[in-house]
C-alpha cells in the first residue's frame, strides 16, 4: 500500500464481544463509515491492516463500527489506540474555499503587508467556525479564526495563507 493515507478517526475502545470498535471521528464526511468503505487501521507501530466496513452506527458522538474481517473482541482488542485512515484515492473533491486539514497544516501565514507570522500546526473545531493554531516565534501561538474578515487567501499549492491581522489577535 504505497498510497498516502489520511486520518479519519481514532479507535478508542472495543464495544461488546462481536468485534465492534468505538471510533472518534476526525472527518467531516460521515459516509466514510458506511458499509463497504475500504479503510486502513494503522497501529502505533505503523503496521497497516486493510479493513472493510460491514456495519456502523453513531452512538454518543462516536461511531460503533464492525469490520468484515473481524468477528469477536479478541481479534480487535489490539487495535485500541490505533488510527483509522483512508487512502488518498478515496478523498472527495471539495468545493472552492474548502480544504482538508492536511492541506492547511504546515502552511505559512503572512499578513496582507507581507509579514510572515508563523506556520499552521493544528486545526480546532470549537463551534461556529474553525480555528487555525499558528506557531509563532519564541514558542507563542496565535489562534486564528477562520472567517472571511481574517482569512484573505489560501494557496494550498504554495502552502501560504494571507490574512488580515485584526486588532487584538496577537495579544
């Protein structure tokens, strides 16, 4: 499996005795957990196990997923703490102005005046809008709200984000 993999969830525990797993979703595409979806479990040692979703349901903000390859708890217990990923070929095209996290993380952030501030290291989703965490020099962080008044231009090809630095953002 040489294709690039993208994280869509984290396996946090088992569920019941029939080999179901509890997964905290890290994707905006719930259809990734639908029956027939081809995914890859990547354990902490980076061992990859291809799996196919047999059944899934949303339960208390987590997905309970049964994979076709496993039928009991003893077979899946070893996957606790592993990541659930999807191959790049299964990524969906996004509309203009929408980006995958992996496209944003690592982008250089510059002001409209051309001053380089730092690099996006994390994407937070607290509510109404996403927040990009920008690592600044001297170990400080800037929490950048992803709103039209702040984010002026995103160039994922050149890994650059141009922003309007609103008053109070750097305080």
